[in-house]
């Protein structure tokens, strides 16, 4: 969060409230963050992040993995310019995904 505060590419970010949920076949899913980047500075202007302490899918519960897979499909289909959704465990990982 501190790195998002000082990032030149980030316009705004917000912790998504519990009320923001995506319906999945295995129950509602609540992603963690919405991040908007400066246009032309990154390849994905709108990003939804799920933050995890580990990137190992082996350490996530199976139901959590299913919800994440459903969220990826959901965000690909909701807009003409898709919102990028991914799981990240650091600011550096986030920037690897969005950098041009």
C-alpha cells in the first residue's frame, strides 16, 4: 500500500468493501483492491488485485482457487476494455503485470 501511495503510475487505489462481490458457482468472492493507473504509462489502466502472502496455489484452499479462476473469467467479460485481474503478493509483482 505504501508503494502505491508514492507510485508515479498510480492515479487512485481503493480497498474494495465487503459489499463488492462477484457471484461464482462456489459462493460470493470479494477481491481485495481496485487500482487505476495513468493512461499510456502501463498496459492495463484498470486493475483488480487479489493479494496473497504466497503465490503458491498449493497453499491456497481449493475453493479459493476456484473463486480466483471464476474472477479471472468475470473480469475478462465485463467491459469492452477488460479490467485486468490477477493475484499478486507484492508491488513489484503488480508492476511486472501492468508495465508496458
